[in-house]
């Protein structure tokens, strides 16, 4: 491509077409050194390496000028710095700046975890099938298949990734206890609040029969094989690893998460995942809104911590046909400038008026696409089972063994 259309350049750099036209006029007048390309008497910005560097400078200059003039300046609440460590704060800043989204994994704090617990408890009582009850039913339906895969092992560790409040895995713990095969229960979550709720529930359901060994990890990049390494090489023990409730499809990169999981498993381990299938019904499914709020407590919690009041944005929930994803985003009504106080100084993040900030997503795939996703990330799918209504899927996998 020799040149950019004005609309293309505006979309690429998230600026207005008026800004692009102003650049072209300034370049024609010799005020800026931007290379132009003429088409039938009209000038466009040329697609050159020199222009790429200059455009980046013009965008930054424009942002600084506009933000100093009219942006609403905000500072995070003190609780933001109390709940998140330095590394997590930098990750939130990076996600806002680069990806225009708030990371979902950081929302299970300060009421977010309790909100999820209430939501899950409501789901489990509903008569209409939903993600939670369908996952539980599919686990029960496939229990014999899992037992067959693990028949050679006397003891089973249950590794529960993103366990929520423990309801999905409860039937498995009950079954393994009854069989006398439950060795260790190891829930893994980024949220201490969520793990605390889980431990409370396990204690209520099982008393002292199940000992919880919780670990705080971000499975989008942190492996979890270190805390079960004592059982590696033990020919009598295997790990049964769960990632349930459609969690995988909420990550920005499910492929990256699957690679982390794959690299954390042993050859004997079994991996169980459940999620939505792409259907007309699931494309329309948004069951998160609460009365008197634009966004649910959990998904909007980071916005609250950043002092972005509900009056400052509109909310949109859509299914994107091109990306095959459901999403909830906010669109600021005015330009916002958020000033973060860090160890090494102050860092500002600029959110432009009407530019979407994603706060929740769910990627959609059909059954063949799900199996292909696992296959491409070095999993051997042993079984894929759909729910009776065709809306949900549970897969049972092992990692691929290298064969000569």
C-alpha cells in the first residue's frame, strides 16, 4: 500500500479524520515534513518508514495538547494502591494504554469476589440450564470416562484453576473422597478474596475431610507445576486439572493460557475444560447487569477504583461478528487523564472521548474450532461432550506425547 486513506489513518492511530486533514494541509504548506502521495489531484499521507515515525510524534503531541486543554483529570482512590501491588498496577496501566481494556483477572477483589459468589449461588438454583449447572452436569456425565483414564493411579490431586466458589468441582471432590482416592485439593487463583471464599465453602461442605492448598497465580503467564512437583515421578499419583465455566474464553489470548497449562502438566495428567459453544442463543447472552448500576460490581470495579464515575461514560454490550466475541465496553463522554503515582514517579494514562475501553469479553467457537484450538496448543483431546441443549461443551484432554 503506497498511501493511507484518511479513514484508515484515523482508525489506525485512533484520531479524528479532521486531524489527518490538518496534517496534510500543514505538509502542503511546508509546516511539517510529512511525505504526501497524490491521487487524481488529492493528497494523502504516504505509507513510508519516515512518515510512521513522524505520525507517532504528531499523535503524541496532539494528545498532550488536547489533554492539557480539556481532559477531565482523575486520580485513583487510595484503595487502588492498597489492593494491587506495583507489578499489577503496571499491568493495568499497560492494558489501558496498549489494549484499551481493564484486565478481568484483577476484578475479584474488594466485593468483586463476593459478587461472583452470590451470582454463582443464584445460577446453581436456576431451572434453566446455564454455564454453572451445565458444567456440573457434564462433569457427572463424563465421570466414568475420567475414572477410566485415571484407573492406573491410586491417588488423585485435583488442581482447580480459577475455582470460583468451588461449586463446579464439588461433585468431583465428593466422588474421589468416596473412592478413597483424593490426595490433594489445590485451587489456583489470582484473587486472595476468591480463595478465601472457596476455603470457607470447602470447610462448610467437607469439614476436615478435604485440605485446601491454595496458591495465588496468574495463569495467563505463570506456570503451576512447581507446587505439585513432589508428585511428579510418582507412578501411583496423577493430577486432574480443571478450568471450568468458560474462563478460558475470557482471556485476551486463550492460546497463551493453554500453553501455560500445557507446560505445567505431566504425561499422566488429565485436563478438563468447560465453556460455551457458539450458538445464536449464547451470542445474545448477557446476564451480568444489576439494578441501579450501568455495569456489574465485579466488571466495573477497576473503573470505580480509578475514580471513573458512571456519569462519565456510556456502556455498550455487543456481539462482534468479525471477532466472534461478546463484549462489554465503556465509552467515555469526555477526554479523561488518569494520573498514577508510582515508585519512580507519576504516570498518566489518557482515555479519549468515545473510544471504547473493554471491561469484559468472551470469544466464541464451535466444537470443531475448540478441538482445533486444543490440538494446535499440543493437547490430545480424548473426549468432547456437548450438553443436551447444545449450548455448552466439556473437553477431556491430555498433553501430546512426543513419539519417535
